[in-house]
């Protein structure tokens, strides 16, 4: 974890934990071990304090023009980092498609933009029509169905113990808003993945991928691109050969909750979008 991050309500920054040694470090280890063994999460490690930052656009009086920043307990962050490193990284590697570049190792928006540009170029080269619709989900992280998420994690091979730990960070979670030196009453946060948590992007990616797969699982629509890997990649005449030519179906390009869906025909794309809309209940 990087230094200089704002701590949660307890006011203990990561620098303090990094300086622990001897009996203090052992005591902290005992706390984390007891959470694992007893499956009981202290509210201080679960709950959030929220501050609102103005986006510098639109009317300052409009709530939608502010971004909520969750201040979380550093001890809780350390435990979620352990979960992420021990398990979810391998789970995500096995279950996320190549098309998902959000919060993936060695990936960025550059990869997603490159993919879309390549689709445009290859369709032009191969004289194929291309239709693309770009979708940005509103408040995507806040609208994840938690019950469905737990089922998805189990089906993807996440052991029950880890699913339970992840649940402990979400179930009965509360938040409070800090503004102008005052603190609001606590309120329940019953939907979505935990904002500000290192697990949130990975959990959302796994959830969103399964929703998209379910939406189009019986469709063979999308963009079909031919290619060769025998040294004749850039010679378009060789793409008409019946041997050594591979055809790949590409349906989407993703960056977390930003999605580009594509197809060769407008009505095919509409079918895909309708399925996607039904699956996500847009």
C-alpha cells in the first residue's frame, strides 16, 4: 500500500502499520487471524466515512456534480489486500476475458482504444461493415446485486471461506458523511461493491463479465475477423485461402464499466444491446 493515503475514522495511517514490529506486529496478526477463524468483522474495519469532492463542473448545488470518496480503515485495507493477493488475482485471471482491460495487470485504456481502432482498420481492409455502440453504466459499482455476486464468486471457484470474508466487508456496512467539520448520522449501505476497497474493481469485473456472458451466451453475433499467423499477416490476398486462415468472433471491448459492443449489421447490434439491456436491467 502506498504511503500518504488518508486514513479512516480511526486516524491511523499506513505508515504506522509499516513501522510495527515485535509484539505490536504479533498483536495485529492475532487480530487478523481471529477475523479469519471466527468470521466476525469489527465494524471499524468494515464501515466507511465519506467526503464529497466537487467535480468542478455543473452547478455546485447539484449532488450529482460531486464525487463521494470513502475513507476506510487502514487495517481493513490490509486485510483486503491479503485476500486480493491470495485468491482473487488468480480467480480473475482465469475468468476475465482478454477484452476486459480495466484494473488488469499491464493493461490500460490504451489497450481498449487500440482494440477498437484495430476493429475499424481490419473491417475496412476486409471490406466488412462495422457498427459500434459505446455504453457507460451509471453508478455501476453502486448497483451490483450482492446476492448475485456471492453466487457468481462460488461458481467461479472461490472457496466458501473467502466468499464469507468478502461478505463480511459488505453485509451490515454503514457509512457517514463528513462535511464542514460535521458528521451525519450513520446509514446502511446495502447495494453495490465497497467503494474505495481494492477488491471492488475485481469484484465488479467478475460480476459484469458473467452478466455479459449470460446475455449473449446463445448468440453468434458480433464481428468476425480473419487473420493468419504464418508470416502472411499483412498480405490480404492470403486471407481468402481455405487453410492457415483463422476467423475470430469479437463482440466487445471493455474497460471496467465502459463497454463497446460491436457487430457487422445494425439489426444484429440492436439484438446484442437489447440482450445487454435486459441482463443489466437498464
